[in-house]
C-alpha cells in the first residue's frame, strides 16, 4: 500500500512536472533566441564602434601664429616669459633636461624646445640658450652636442581653442608604441594585474574584491578589468546597476574574443578619463601628458608615468595642480607596486621617488581670443561640416599673435571702463545697453590679422563689432578723398597737400534736397591748404574737394581699396555717411602704410588633417592698387594728424613712435573711431552703442586712447619712417599761398610733390 | 676804324648777353629758375626726400630676416620651392620691410607657377627697393620673365598690369 502511495505520488509529481516542461522549454527557447539576437546585435555594434576608423572623436584645434625671436630683441617688450608660460614650458630652476623645460637667470634663458608638427615639417625640440644683456638678447645658441649660433628662434604656435564634438572630449591619439613601457606596466599593475591572464572578466579579481568589501563592510576595491573599464567608458554609461554590470561583462568578453590584448590596451590608454580642462574632459594619456606635464606621452619620466597611472582611479583627488601632496603619495604608491612586481630596479625606484613633480603653470584663461576664434570658426563652417570639425582632429593655424591679442583685450576692457567713469557726466544716463568698444590690428604688408577684440566682454555679448557691426566711418573716410585728389591717374586737376581750398559753406542738391556740410566746430576757416583741411578734419573743405574731383572717382578709390559695402556717389559719401564694418575699414587703410599695395586680410594660414595632409593653404597675396607717389602725399598729412592734428593727443597717452592716422566721429557722436599705422603695423579702434545712441564723445576722446595705449605696448617708440618712392620732390613752399617760397614770404616749409606737379609761381605774385 | 671796332665789340657783347639769357631759361646748372612777375626769375628750393632707408637699415629684425633669406636661397637653389616659400614668408613676417625678402618670395612663387601672385609681391619688393639700382634691375628682369611666362600660357590681353 505504501509502495502504491509512493508510486501514485511520483506519478502525480511527474504529471505536474510534465505540465511545466512545455512552458519552460518554450521560455528557454525564447531566451536563447532573444539572448542570441542580443549577443549578435551587440557584437556587431561593438565591432562597428570599435573599428579603428570610428573609434574616437578628436577635436579640431586652432593655433596662433608662431613667434620669432632674434639677437637684439627686448624680451620684456615681447613678453617672452609670459609666452613660455602660455606654451606650458616648465620652470625647472637651474637645469633643463628635456622638452618643455626652461630656466631663467639674469644672464641667460635656457629653453628646451617642444617637439611640434608644423604643416609640412616635423620639428624635433632641442635646447637653446639666449644670452642676455639686461633685457636684450645678445646671442642665441643651440646647446646640445655641438653648440651652434642661431640667427633666430621660432617658438611654436599656441593652442588657442578646440572645436569639440558632442562628447566634449579632448584627446590626443597615441599608438601603443608611443606610450612608455613604464606607463603601460604601471597601469596594468595598478588597475588590472591579471590583464594578460583573463578573457575580459576576471572572476578571481571579482571574488577578491567582494571578499574585501565584505570584510570592510563597504566597497573598497573594484573588480573590473581594464577591458571592463574600457567598455564602461566607451560603450556604456557609468550608471551602477546589476543589468549594466552584466552588459559590461558580456561586451568585455565579446571584445576580448575578437581583439588582441594590444588592441584593447591601446584603446584603453586613449579612452581613459583623466580630468577636466574647463568644460571639456581630458581623455587618454596623450592629452593628459600635455595637460599635467606639458610633454608628449613618449617624453614622460618613470615618476610622471607612475603618477598618471595612479590618477586613473581618481583624477580629481590626485590632480597635481590642486593636490600636490596626494599626487605625490599616489605616485609613490604606484612606484612601490612597480618595484614589488620587479618591473623596475631599486635604483630606478629610488630615483623616481626623489624626482620632484613639476607641472606647467595652469592656464587660468580658458576662453582665449573668443571673437577671433568665432571669426575663424565662421570661415571654417563654410569649408567643413560640424562633424568633420568636431571629430576628425583638424589642426588650424592662424595669424593670431597672442601677445598682441592679450594686450588688446586688456586695453579695450580697461579703457571702456575708464571712459564710463571719467565721462559719466556726458554719457547718456541710464542707458540700457553697455558702451561698447572694439579693436583690430593687421600687419599691413602681409595682411595678417594679429589681434581682434570684438567687444568689451564676450560673456556679455558674442556680437563681433569688428566683423559684424555696420557703422558709419565718418571722418576716417576722408583720407580716401584726398588720396584721389593727389593721384594724377584719377583726377584731371592737379592737387597737392599745398593746394588751397575754401573752407566756406556751400549748398548742393543731393537726392532732390539741399545738402550743406558743417564743420564740427561750426566755424568756417577761409582759405586753407588741403594739408590743413585734412589734418584738422574740416568737413566743408573735404566735401568741396570731393565734388571738385568727382564723386565717381572717390567711389572708385574706395572700391580699389577693398571697400565692398554699399556706397553711393553722393556728396555725403565724402564725409563717411555710409556703413562699413570696422574690419573693412582697417583692411582698406592698409594701402597707406603699404605704399598703395593692398594685401588681402588673412586670418587662417593652414588647415591640416591629423595625418598631416594640408587641406587649406593661404599665402600672402598683394596687388598694387595705387601709385606710391599719391599715397606718400596722403601719408605725409596723416602723420601730421598725429603730430599736430586731431590725433595729437596720442602723444599724451604715451605713444611716441612715427605713425599716421585719422580720427573719425560720425554725426551726433554715434561712432568714435581711430585708425592709425606705423610702417609695419596698423590698428583700428571703435567705440559706440549698439543702438546708435550718441556717446557725445569724439574719436579723439574715446577711440584714440584705446589705439594709443595698445600701440604703445605693441610697437613702442619705433622711429622707423615710411619709405619714400621715386618721383617725389620736396619743394620749399609758402604755407599761406601754397606757392614757391621766397625771401619775401617769411615762412617757408618743404612740402612733398609728385615730380613735375610742383608750382612754378612765386608767393610774391599773390602776396604783392 | 675805331667806330667799326666799337660796333663789333658792342655786337659781340649783345650776342653774348642774349646767349646767356637763353641758357638760363632752359635749366642749366644749379636750381631751376623761372621768370617771375615783371621779368624777375624765381628760385625753387628743391631736395629729395631721404631715400633708401629700408635698403640699408640695420635692425635686429632686419639681420634675422637677412639670415632667413640666405637660408631660403639655399632651398630655392636646390629646387625645394615649397620649403623656400615657407622660409621667405617667415623672413617677411620677421621684417615686413625687407624688400629683398619680397623679391625672393616673388621669385619662388614664380617658380611655383603662381605668376599673378608673384607680380603682386614683386610690386611690394619694388616699393621697398626703389633706391637700389641693382635690385631695380633684378626686379625689372624678373617681371619680364613672369610676363613672358604669362604670355606663353595666356593671351597677352589677359596679362595683369604691373606698376611701371
């Protein structure tokens, strides 16, 4: 009976079990199909993403121009020390050992130049010595194996900005070969000792970690392999959950099944997160080596490698910029592990322990030359897609001079604040928008844009007043009228700076209405020379001159100078009553210091792929648009503007060099301008309100101080004068009549003339 | 007899005076003179501006630029035009008033087949070297070569008009 009962119970159990077998098998099949599909899909996705060509987004980088130094240069004037700091050279005290080191004494500066990939040239750094006498460089010598004097020294371009993809990751790709052996060993020894023994997931490490966690009753040790860390960073999020951990393990196993350890390790060293630089994350040892040590990864010492490996666990806690002690302890810990693992000798261990941690000065300014960078990005956007720019690691070399740029930013900011304070009584009260200012500088011979400040504060407004604001140039246009008059090829009458003109009011019809220009002082000045009229910016005389020579001729001069904005041949054009951008005006003015040659403004010189292929190359381009002789005549007056005319207060602001220039004040004081130039350098400053509210300040009061203070720092007291072309004579003239001087006319002054156009009549004929 | 001699002397004096007066009117030695009002001559004080400042100026930038030009010339002679181009551009950046650097930059661009650009840069060289006769000759010669190259490649009417 008992036997029957057992038999019955068994049968019942089997019956119940049979009832569940079908659904269990069915569910099992579904799980296998779904799981298999998931694995297949995941494997495909992993393979696609891990494919070399799709691996990482490399941001494009925008560089300044290189800087040149030579015997005779004043290192204080060119701010060499600040340049070295910006280039992340490290002050090592007395001795320089490797790329990126420098040391300064009163007698010399030693610099171990960085390696740098220029377009078409890979530069290998070497040590140089600049011997000093006070602040003047006496000699530059290469001080490696065979000391060699150098005629000049080129410091590499500065990294100004980067263009990131959506991930905002800053990265310098490295190959495994480039990574020092010590660094790889340190990473493995600290993060995954059994890297070469497991297949992606290390159960022993997981068990050991779990045991330690249980003992300590908290998470003290992770059990993730390098492969799992790579998967977490590369494929997944850092979200902590069982499912995510499972997914991570599956992908790690798939990765190891398909790829070599070398492949995985190389991906790891390029992916691992190692800190922040502003809003972008620093990913990979290549970029981290640059950030923390200002070196290429293959230049890292044993101690530096150990620190970098140690930082992986907690980049913020072990950041040598902010926590030097913790960084040192962590480095020593890693060195200890390396020694215990017999990967380094005792001597290497002790030497590395004794090595000081030297970091470059950390850049405090993260947003450099923002208006210029925006201007460059706008041009790049016309040439390349966002995807290409954000992901393919292009290198863009520009004309920016960072030393000049920083001076320009400081001067614009401080001067606008000063104007608001000093002239609060005349500025409009409670005006909604802020007073704005801008400055641009160009090397006129080459067309290189050297500095650009598009507004007083990029944080407040990104509107670039240099390239985007359409403003009336006012009196800054007048020199083009006089240039036209002096050019025999453009006007049928002969004019010279000594030609007399009546600065007396007149009225003409313009657009069906009466038009009568007025001088700023509301006065008429009678019969004056063209020199006097332009030096003092007389509106009436200028407008009269423009009408005499023909407005179409003046318009052609403007076009030949590169002004492309809308212009009409109306009388008010002579007084700058049309709109241009300050950039256009600055570019047009380059014909003055450049003897009538127009150099095309350039801001981008080269665009290079990460493989070194040159995509874009811009050369200097120049073209003669005016004969040099009339330009010389115009320049002789523009020099007077600064020496004794409306721009004379430039001297009071400390600028003592030889220069020409022109103030500009539009009607009702809506715009204040000053454009000025030496033979080698041109700068334009502008001040105004965005809504065209009058500032009640003239060009001399508002814009000129910005120009003068900038030029004083950048150019100094340069005594280099403008070159004189052939075909110019200086003839002694009576200023009162514009005719030949004679003993009977007491005041005589040498004035320039195009040969053959000088007067032949004596002043006595008129004075008698 | 005496009367005849006196007449001859007077005639000779008159002729000589006229000849001298004619000579003055056509600008002989000394400053040119003009007949002023009421028959008076007017002297014109004339001088040339200081020229050649940039042909011979010695400055740290100029010395460094000159050395750079020497390096560039080596690359040019070796036919490494792209390298030479980079060097001459650097020479110009270091000293933007070194006319010789512009000359070689123009020559390099001509060698690279960039004729129009070469002419523009040659204009710049000319403006800086206008007082140096030997360089002006070289510039004229190079300009001629560029124009010939242009003609060989393009119809004459398409030739850009360089400065005289």
